[in-house]
C-alpha cells in the first residue's frame, strides 16, 4: 500500500497483514491519495482528506485480476516447409501431363531431408507417364535395332523395356536421392526467372555442373556427375556384352551433362509457361 500526501508532498508504503489489513501512523492532516497494488491484480486508488485527531478508516477494497494479452505464433519447421513445397512440386506437369517434379520455383526453398529426396525419386519412378515414356524409348530402340544383342520380337522388346526402365530407376535414385543424401545436396533445379536473358541462360547452363547444397550454398554437383557415371557403370551389368564399353559410359556421362544443360535452359525460358498452375513465390532478397 502506498499513501501519498499531496500537500506537503510525502509518500509512505506499508505491506498489509495476513488478513489484508494495513495501518499508516503519524500522518499529518490534509488531503491524501491511497494506492493499493498486488502482483497480478489491477491497482486501485482512493483519495480523501485526513482531519486533525481523526482516525481515517478506508472502506474494504476488492482488487480485480489484471487483464493480460498473449501472442502465440505457430511456425512450421524447415522439414514441414519442405514437405509442403514437395506437394506443390508433385503437382507440376508440363501441359498437365508430363511430370516436372525436379524443379522448384522458390529461390529460397527449404532443403530436403534424405526421406524427402527418396520420396521425390519414388514419385517420379512410379509415375504412369514415366512408364509410358520408357515404353516408347524401348519401342524406338526396337525399331532401330539398338542393342542388337537383345534380338527382336516380344522377347527383345521386353529386354529393351526392362533395361530402359532400369536406367531410369538407377539414374533417378542414385543421382536424385542416394548421392544427394550423402553429399547433402539438393537434386532440384532452382528456377531463376529474374535478371537479363543472358544471365538466366548462363545460370541454366552452369546448373548442369553446380547445385545448391543443403546449407544453401552453391557447390560442384558431385551428386549429378557421379550419379551419371554410376548409373552408366551399373547398366553394363544388363546390356548386351557387345555394348559394354567403359568409354561409352564416360561418353554417355558427357552427353548427360549436355542434356541437363539443355533441359535447364528449357526450364528457365519455356517449361514454366507450359506448366499448369505453377506455384508462385516471392523472390528471396539478395
């Protein structure tokens, strides 16, 4: 409790007893203001005038609980943010049909954890359109008699189909999930979409040999480069003996790098326009 004498100015404080009673002694006559306060309650004030020889009794005072305001912010974890972005990416299809899962239109996309990298690889691998494209590739190989060691007829087509699908699975999982998890790299292409055409073109070309790490920094794309080599090496286990050649494996790796660069250029300038309802993100500040 605080007692304030208005004239002359004077302030006294006392604590109430266990019954809530308090007492001020030796108070000079005159006007005063009494303030009653307790933690967690709204302070109450009263005023009056003490006359000479008078004992002033203050009427009982009931303190009310002080109002409080709390602000609660619910924030998603980086893993939850990445999962939400993956769901957007899994809806990306060129012309509404062809899967375009390995590109993000968010320049500040959250890094993927290993489970999410494997999820994205699995989603592409089992996509029906991927099966259709693989079947078409096997048909072209059959028509041109590529990998002649497989022969012709239904048996030859079946071998070509199995080999083509094995190529797709191994390259997707090794270069898009296994090695990115080991090297902590992001297997996606980060769409730029801003700047001059010249800068965007060279950005797309460079992304054939560099990638963004899970730490957000650009680095050599060990995952993609070694993934192409590894997938080519594995293919020597099931391709006809006449087509097994280490030199061809390295040549195919170089071709893969060139194809990746060409695909990145298309991603930067063409494919987004052909992708229905691509997600829109606010560009990250430099």
